[in-house]
């Protein structure tokens, strides 16, 4: 027995040591030093200057439309009031900071659209401390992507990764200029993928717990191979600072937008011309669905690709080509990435029967044009509200269980309605205590609405009635 233990004991200790070493190796955290050394030269600081009219702000805090977009995205409702700097100053310069990264040796730089929105002057500071004036090649507010150009050659570029391969739990790192501190590095993991935010229907956001703060906007998000997989864009906050939830634009989406901006200066995206809403449990049961997947068509725009293809209110879109429509937020992304003029196959459920419909996708209408309902082109009131609405037919009244109202089919994310919390698919049933029977009634109500106080608006959302407080600006604002 002693002879046996004399051989077994060393083997046992060796086995324990091996297990401990493997356990320690498994728990070893990633080392980002090489990544930062290789990638930092391609990350830039972006500062902008814009002229603002201070006379409109005298004696009052920032209004919703006056808050710079970079602050509105980060601070939300916690934006501190603006302190007037003296009477009749007229105008003054406003400065903002952000981040970006080089995508080509000849001086093309990518950042967020909200970083450079309204800028009169854009200055890019490189890792070697050179400061170069940049021109705006193009910006797409729907995806929050912008492309800049500086007059320089042989700039250090970053390697682009494949954001479609990201997995929840994967390590990622960010480099940016939070609060103006250049080339600050933070790290974390991917918390979720394909997140949809209320005002961004076209971006399947990457959610991370990487510390992102004002100034990080537009900076790159890296995987452990040092490849860019996203652009840091937004945070969720109630305090004005990082709270553990950050959102990045997938680089696959961003590069497609950047290529279009470089080639044409603008972005073309697919458009069906439908109003959609989520499929609730009750609606799923009424339409013969086993679950709440799909996007319910609440209305079809006259003369749109959807109308010409024969889509109808009450159809439930379940798939676009081979891509499943998991919920209503998925459909705009799937259609938006289709080139206008291309044909797609929609798998729909109509009156309980599955069908396939071929649709030639159209081009998204220009800003300001999509809000008309053909016969309702007198749309100044809807533009003030920041929505496009359509009347309810009898079938929709029955499905939504409402007697009156108009359905919100398009929404300006920076308009008064969006600021009040109104969303696509909501039914506006009363406006400032006035019952809304149709689109004309809403136009008249908005036209006569006061601008010196908040207005109560009653909406119906997924069968539930609620009030929101909405504040309109005067026509001169």
C-alpha cells in the first residue's frame, strides 16, 4: 500500500496542478494592449463649431428643438437649463466634441451624423496631434452615420470586421474621446444584438456594457482581433453619464451607408409604403397566428409599392425573402436594406391563409414628401406635429377596438410627437380635448393648438388608452 501511494500521490498532485493551471487560464481576462497600440493611430478626435441664435433662448431654458443633438442623445430629459449670457448677444459659437476613425488612406473618416449635425466648421485631430479641417461628404440621420474627408494621404486605417458574426458575451473594446480626453480605452462585453430603439427603425443596434460617455460618439467598437465591429452611438442614461448600457451601430450597416454617401452623397433605401404595428397576443389569436411574430399592416399608402403589389390592411408580414420578420421593428430594417427597384418576396398571412406576394421595392420618399396622404397635401399641421397619419377604416376600428381616431404611420424622430412619446402604430383619438374623427380633424386641431402650454393628447396603443403631454413650437421657431 505504501508503495502504491508513493507513486499515486505525485500523480494526484500533478493532476491537481494541471487542473488549477487550466482553470486559471480559463479565467484570464483579455489583454487589450496590442489592440490599442495597433488601432489607436486610426482613431481621431472630432470638434465642431456652429453658430447659434441666442436671442431665442434669453430668459428661458433650452427648448426641445434647441438642444444640440449630441447632448440630447446623451442627456435626454436631464439636460440642464441654458443660462443666458447677457441681453441681445444675437449669436454665439457653440462647440461640441466627438470621435471618429479613418476608413481609407486618402482621408475618408467615419463618425456619427449627430456629431457633425449643423456644424459650420469641423476639425479632425489625428493621433499624431495634427489638426486638419474636414468637409462633410454626407450624413444619414436615419442610421446616424456620417462620412468626412480631410486633405491627407497615407493615413493609418482600421481593419473592418463582420458585425454579423458578433455573439452575446463576446469581449469588445472602445477607443474615443469621452469629455474630450483623447484616445481613452474602455472594454466590456456584448450584452445583446439586434436591439431596436424607439427612434431608430433602420439600425439593429449592438448593446454592450462598454463605458461610453459624451465624446465617445462616432468612435469605433473593436473585437479582440482589433477589427471594427461597430460605431458607438448612444447610451441609455437617467443621470447624464454611463449606466452600463451602450449602443453601437453594426459596422456592416455603417459601411453600406458610407459607400453610398461617398458615391452619391445621399442614401437610397427600400420603401414599401405601409403602416405597421406590433402583433399583440390578442391580435395573434384573432389572425390565427400561433405567436406574436410578424408585422401587422395597419394601412397601405395609395400609389405605393405595397399598394401596387396588392398588399392590404390586415395582412401580417412573416418574412421578406428568406429573412423571418420576428416583430414589427424587423420589417423596416429588412426592407430598408433592399435596393430600390429590386423585387422581394413577402410571406404574409391573409385571413388565416399563408400567401406569397412579389413586391418591387420603391425608393424612400424625400424628407417632407412622405408625410402627405395624396389628397391631404395641406400638411403644415402634420409637419408641426412631426407625423404622417391616415384615417381608420371599419376593419381597423374593429381590430383596434376604437370608435374614432387616426393612425400614426410615419414619425419624425425629432418632432414634437416623438418627443411626447408617440410612436408609429399609435391611434390619436383626441387632441387638446378635441375628438379626432379623421385626418382633417387633426389638421384643424393642430393648426389652432396653443404653443404656450403642454397639450393633452389621448392615444390608443395595443388596446390600451393613455394620455401624453405634447408641446408644439410656434411657426416662427
